[in-house]
C-alpha cells in the first residue's frame, strides 16, 4: 500500500470514528454497526408481540416516540430499518432549514412511488400512487403538494394500489422538529387480499423519519401492524406479514435514496 492510499484509508477511519462519536448522543450503536451504516448497509429489527424495535430509532426523535406509542397500542408485528444517506453535493452548502424544506417536499412526492419495486423477486409494489383531496374519494386525484415555507404539522391523503392488498387510502401525518422531518402513514381503508380482510382501518402505521446529522441523513423506517397471526395462508398461497412489512419499509428507503 503506497503512502497516499494509506493516508486516505486512515482519513476515512478517523472520519468514521469522529462521526460515530458525535452521533452517540442520539444513537446506541457500536462502532461496527456505525461503520456498516456508512458503507451503505441497512440495520434492521423485526419483533412480534413482546419486544420493541424502538431501540433502532434515534433518541429524542418523533420516530422513537411514535414507534413506542404504536407498539403499546398495536401489540402485534413491528419492524424497523435504519440507513445513512450522505448529503447530495448541492445540499452541502444549504442551511438546516433549507434541507428540511427539501426533505419535507421530497416525502410528499408520492406519485414517484408509482412502479416502485421491492423484495428479492423485484416485484412491483405500487402500480398506482397519487395524492387525493378527499379521503372518501379515490378519484379525487391532485398533484403532489409543494410548499415554500415549512409548517410544524400537516396532513395529506394518498391512494395507492399495491401488489398484495389492492387499492387503499392512507392518511399521511407530517411533523417537523429541530432536525427531523417525520411522516406517519396510516391505512384508512381495510387492506384485503382476494376479498379477505387482513388489516382493519388504522391498524397499520408506517413511519419515515429523516434526521439531519453531520454529513448526511439518518433515515429511519418502521411499521407496526396490529395482528394476532403473522403468517397468512390461503389455498396454495401464503406469506409472512412481518417479512412483507420489512420488504415495504426497505422499498420506501430505497425510494428515498433515489429521490435524494
């Protein structure tokens, strides 16, 4: 190894250690886990009934608070994934407030979820995804909202048709704190497969949380699902709701990364 290459490797190691140390106030991760995040790996947790995935959410975050609250209410399946997304070059010179505005508008671009693929078989997750003005009317399609000034909270409604549960309406509730843009996605309609009801209204919550730290974004995604049966079988068809939930949040994370 030549001197220049050795110097570069040492620099990366020191930068990783420094960034990890400054993030310990909000994350309980080992240096090994932190290095895995910086290398593009996602950290995941999946539990059923008795445990919690909230330890993966940054301390003091809306995401952690909402995860704990939903797990206590749902007492079913809970999955989560944490990723690190470096800032794009044109974000590096922006202020924290400017980046929050970018993140807020990005998380409203639900029409770009149309055609999103997921899982090992690369299946299409959403064949349709669009914002609607009326949560009682799937046909009240409007353009994705874009704002110039950040609200502290807001709500929008989305219609999506997915490969498992068909066409459903979701409520998106946004909250903003000092360094976090958070959205809680809740189903307003019963999620069915082959006409059979699997998830009652408001029994599924999917979270996306984007938290700014030095050099990048901590992207937390999670789902809580109120159910007493994690495995579903029907004739020759079966799937695991925990695995399905994990596939969804990983797909959302991949979507976020491509949008940034």
